[in-house]
C-alpha cells in the first residue's frame, strides 16, 4: 500500500518517475552486446593469430571507445541511450555524474576488464601470488554481484554492483507519460491468429476427396447405367472416365467402367468409399 501511495503521489511529478527493472536490465545487456559486436568487427581487420594473441587489448580498446563516446561525452552508455535512460547521482531528479564517477567507470569498464582477461599472464609473469589473490577477489565480486542482483529484483535500483558502489541511478531522459492504448487491433490479431491455428489443425484432418465424392454421389444426377463386362468393346478402353484421357494401364471396375490404374488407385486410397464417376456405384 505504501508503494502504491508513493506511485500515486509521484504521478504528477515529472522528476519522481519509476524506471522499470526490465529497461535497466536491457540497458546493461545492450552494452555487452554492443561490445561483442564492435569487437568482432575489429578482429576481422587483423589476422587470426594476431587477433587471438592481442584479443584482451582489442577488447579493452573497444571498451575505451564506448566509454569515450558515451559516458564521458553524454553521461550515458549506448545501451542506456537506446532505452531512453541516463545516469544520475540522485534518484528523483537529474544531477549529472561527476568526473570521479567517469574515472571510476573507466577503471572498472576498461582496466579491470583487461586485467581479468590477462589474469593468467600477469599471475605467471609478474607475481605468482597475484593469481591466487585475484581468484579470491573474483569469487568475492561474483558473490557480491549475486547479492546485489537479488536486492535489485526486490528494490528496483542499481542493476550492477558498480552502480551501487558509486550511487548511480538510472532515470528517464524524458518524462514518461501515460498513454491510452486501443487494444482493438491487438484483439483482432489475436482472434485471427487463433482462427488460423484452428484451421491449420482441422484442415489436414478433413478428407477433401471424401467430401467431393459424397456431394457428387448425392447431388449429381447420374444418367449412365451400368454395363456388363461382356458388352465392353475396344472403344470403351480409349477414355478414362476420371481424367478423360487415354487410360494408362486400364482397369475395369465392378460396374463395368474403365479407369486408369493410377486414377482409380489414388482415389481409392484417398477415399475408401470412392464411387464411380459415371454411375455412382461404390468401387
């Protein structure tokens, strides 16, 4: 109830706006995706061996570029810019981040990430004990990040541990307004897709040949009469009564009419009660 009262009280305030958790998480994920995409573009410029050897340095250079033209210039990352968010020292109003915030972001986003990628090399060549200490520090940071994420899910603030340490909030760039949305188009789309899925399920179960033969048997007026097998002449074998063409491997039905073997076989497989197209007798 207190949360609802606070939301109602801040509804008319242009500064006290709530940023959705999903928007903050999307901004963080977009930063990582943009880093990977830009890194892959740089890797293509070099040979495979050179790119593999200096991959941590290339990644650090990419992170520096993103930091230089996003946080240092506009007080927001590219992921936040896409989601319409920005950094602020205060949660309820926009206060630009200070220089030491940007410097700390540079150290964490560029230098520390490069140190993590080069941890094996540094621990083996610079100081052997550094490797063990670095592993313990990494495990501690992961545990704190997990606790911070749980706190973020509960409170909706500080999606990363770094933002909590620096006290950086994500606020909207522009005022969020309530929009009256019409769901008529959405309802039509839902109904149409539901009807289309129903048809896709039902139509394969229907035997079109059986329906066609049933209508032909009950609605058509049959004028031909059955003939006996002994009255068949050579002229009776010249036309298939189904395809109206010269019969291929002609077959005589129980009613005395001639069909192609493939015509009569395919229709009988599709409909067990396939009637003769001339007299309507079940074949």
